[in-house]
C-alpha cells in the first residue's frame, strides 16, 4: 500500500531582492550602508549552511555582467530596469515593473521552483517580492531596515520627510509578507504598533558583526598607519554623511569641549569617515564649513569611505566612537567599533539601545543637545581607567553578535514560513 506522507521541504535556494543598492557597492556613501553589509554577510553565511543565495539588484552600469559570483554559493544577478546609472530613490517606484519582469524572466530560464523562499530588503524590494511570491507560490520574508513612520517621527532639523507613497508601500508589504524580520524587539514592537503587523508573523533576528575583520589590535599601530597622533583623544564618526546620522552633533559637542577646556585643542582629534548621502548636510564639504564656523577646523579630519578592513583600523585608533543618529534600525557601526575594543557613545534611539550596553560597553545619550553630548564625552576623555573598563566589556558584548547566528536564525525563519505555506507530498511504502 502507498501512503502519502507530508515531508517538510528543505530551504535550498533563496531569492534575495535588493532593488536600490547592490551588495557589490562600497558601503558608507550614497545609498550603500548597513543593508549592503547585512545582505552580503548573511548570504555568505547561508551559503556556508548549504543554502544558495541569488541576489537580484538593479544594473547601474552598462559594463556590469548579468551574473557575478560574490562567493561560493552566492550569485548577484543584475536586472536591467531604467537607465544604467544611479537613480534617486524617489524615481525607483517607476522602475519596479521593469525590475520585476527581469526577476521573473530569470526564473523562467530555469525549472519552475528554482527558489524556495524570497527575502526582500527595504520596501521597494518588498513590492517586487510581493508579486514574485504570488507568481512562484513561495513565501515572502521581508526586512524593512528602516520604516518611514519611525523615520518621520524622529526627523533631523532640515531633513526631508519620507513621502506618503513609501508609507503606503510599506503597509502593503507588511500585509502580504509571510514573515517580517525585525532587527530588535523594539523594532518588532514598531511593526506591530505602527504597521498593524500580525504578532505571529514577526520574527526578531539580530544582525551581526564580522568578528574576523573587526577584532582588537594595537591602537598605536593603527594610529601610525592612519597618521594620527599617538597621544591624542580621538573621537570617531563612521557612516554616511547625512542629517539622520547627525555628524554635526559631534562637531558641535567637540567645539563645546574645547571652549570649556582650551587645553583640549592640542589633544583632541575628531575623525569622520564616510561619503555623501541623502540631502541637507549631505556633503562632507558642509562638515568642513561647519568645522570652520565652529572654529575647530584644526582638530577635524574627514576621510572618504573606507573598506571594512581599513575601517577596523579607524575603530582601533579611536578612543570613542560617537553615533549621534536621530534614528537607527540597528547601527552596525556601533557593534563593529565594540568588536575592535572601542567603546561607543550613542544616541539612545532604536537599535542602538540593543547594540550598546549603557554604562557597560559605552554610554547612551538622550536627545541631541550638543551640551549634553559634550558632557557625556567630556566625562570619558580624561578617564583612561573607565575607558579600559568599557573597552573590555565592549568586546565581550560584540562577540555575542556573529553573522553565523543571524544566518542560522534566518534559515529557521525561512523554514517556518515554508512549512506554513507548503508541505511537499511524498510517497511512502508501508
Ligand atoms: N561602512 C563602510 N565604510 C565606510 C563607512 C561605513 O564599510 O566608510 C559600513 C560600516 O562598516 C557598516 C555600514 O557601512 O557596516 C553602516 O551600517 P550602519 O548600520 O551603521 O548604518 P546604515 O548605513 O545602515 O544606516
């Protein structure tokens, strides 16, 4: 007799959708940031678990190959949709049909059922994932990365609010996604409270840090390589230069510190690593202007976006990494710095409350008043003992966040979504 049993299908291959930014881009400028790092790190770790990943992204240059291997088991597929150049994010909704058609055409070249699950990143990709999921009959797992409603509620002065079309688009994705991945429990709460996400479809998966790249090493050698003075107090900002990240708060706080203790002028260095992005305070040149206006040009050093192995040197060279963002879904920079043994002074917002352990691996600061930031930083700069204590705990805290764990948790989320959607019937002899 032949019985029909139900066997849970294994996750073999994931279609990852990243419409507006390519995993091959250098993070730290334009639209490339933490999401790019996340997609690359997770894809590599999933591949190590035996799950292939194909990342669909928009072709932004004519000479990009249709398919590129990022790592064994990880392919990047460049989809033609719109011109071969960067497009403003506001123009991308008009290219989603073209992008989707490219994604569907790719799958049609192979056997049906090439992908077991779709993982979309950011709402534009969620829109593509929505239709692909209906066409392929596979579950859609979506990660927001940032949410318009949260961003608009915490807008920096002069920053542009996110448009209503994005809010609507995000609400649609939340409604159709089989699983929503939140970076932290707080973000899960926001999805439920602000977007009416069903509780049982929200999974919390912490992002990670590459502990091979970001690990403690000699501060002196790092300063030597970066041409930073050995005896200075180095305050570091890393990230895209945009109003949301608030590098201006660090500069204003540093100016206050120097004003209150003029001897600091010869001992303080403020380093900002990153490139232009978004609007408002988007160009590093504007930071140069601000430094001049504040009378601290002599202590401010701006550096272009750096690859991660170089960034590790910047973290090691710094005494404190400062993350004054108005909002962060997580804040990978905070984790990377701690993994290198450098404590973080961060704004008490969003994921930074998880990324930094207040009083143990760094300090969390309420609000964005430069005086408050100057006080918080001033409390630390002349206390090497306290910095050493925070530094040791920072490393301990960061090693709890590995990308392998992130990938393993995501694999569970994929499997759970698939189990709910499709059970493959198999014949069993008895
Ligand atoms: N980054 C980089 N080079 C730079 C500046 C930033 O590689 O010059 C990377 C950094 O290592 C981090 C990411 O960009 O992994 C920024 O992520 P985060 O979550 O801090 O901010 P987001 O860009 O997501 O807003």
